[in-house]
C-alpha cells in the first residue's frame, strides 16, 4: 500500500444522508456533527485506512471520499467476516434506507442472505464464492427492494411475511401469523409485528439474531433499543411482540438492519432483551421522526 493512502484528505461530501453506516465501521474516525457524518480525524495506520475504506464501500450515498478522490477496488473488504459464520455484505443501498445485510454460512457449505445490499451482478458473484446461496430472507418491507433480483440471480428462495407481502408479492415462501417457523436446520423465523406489520427476525444456531429494524444495539445507551420514532405500524404491537417472544430467544450476536451490532454472552443478551420488552411496554405512539433516533 502506497504512503499516499495515509495522506490527509479523507472527507464526507454533501450527499451524506446520516444513516450511521460509516460511523459503525470507522468509530472514532467518523462521527456525527450537525445531523451528518464527518471525518473526525485522518487515519494514522493501515488498520484505520482499512476502516475508512470499509465505511466508504458500505456508504449507500458513496459520500466517504479518499484523498485521491477514487476508491481503490483492491481495498474493498466485503463481504466482511464478523466471525467464521456471518459476513457483512456492505455496499448498502439507498433503496433500503442504507440498511445492513448479511450472509449466513450453513454447515453443509450453503449460504443464506439476510436482507440485501445494492444490486450488483459482480457483488452476487463475489458472495457466491462463499457457497451456493439457497435463501434470501427479508426481515420486512423496507428492505425488500433487491430481494427478487438477488434470489433470481442465485436461484434461491425469497422469504417474506404475509404482513409485508405487497412489498415482495412474488416471494417463494410466505411466513404467516405470529408463531415461529423453521426455515432450515438451525434457522428459525420469529414474526415480530411492530416496526412494520410483517416484520420478522431470524435466529440461527441460538447464536445469531438478525433483528431487521425491530431492535438494535445503541452506542449511545450501550444497550438494546427500539427505534420508536421510526415505527411505521404500531409501537403497541412491537411491545406485544417482544413480550411474547423475548423469553424464547437465545443468541450471542445482535445483527440489525440499522444501528450497531454487538456480541455478548447469551445470558447477558437475554437479560437485556427482557428489560427491553418491559421498557417498550411503557412507550406510546409518536410521530415518525428520523432525526430523533439516536444510534
């Protein structure tokens, strides 16, 4: 890597939509000022350069700009391994409000995609290098835009809940009601109406919780939170969903669509989730306000 990569000049341009993705991937280097992301300081070593490149390649508006003005393709880290089973897709899409998406490897060598990045045939090819993709799991309607295209490219089954079926009317598998449903060995769907009518979380191996936009890890509170200011369907229904489901979930990794990820012991996650269910039961409806969500 040339020394020019360490040169001052990393910046966030005016296209920033304040989605928080860059701040998740480059903490301490990128932060929020006056309702948008800014570069807080320039990188000091190769690790920090890698963090900024990850932020740049994930940014849905392509607002993170390197000193040379053009990103180096060889520094694209995605899919980015979070451990030996789950990968972050990166390349977040403006059509899913910049949501994170994931790849979940299964014991037989196959892969599942949870929500989707922006559509790209070259990205699809890169993802397939991890193994054949058998299923595309949509957590809710806001993240459905590219689902059919990726499923067709992979020859995979597209899953959605009936509550959000109008967002993916050509889905191959439709989840119904509020009872858990098995997707595959070790992978279950838990319908969680609240953020939207058809919100679902997916639980894998009692280790990984793909929570969509139902709840997330907040850096601000250092706890699991709900985005009650961006609840399209019903905060009351979300409270009921959490009360019904919290004691049935066991996981170590919280992997949301928006907000930060977190890895904690399963007992600690379970306790925090029960506390979240109790707090959410005390919330009341409020107007939609994106700026009120504090990550």
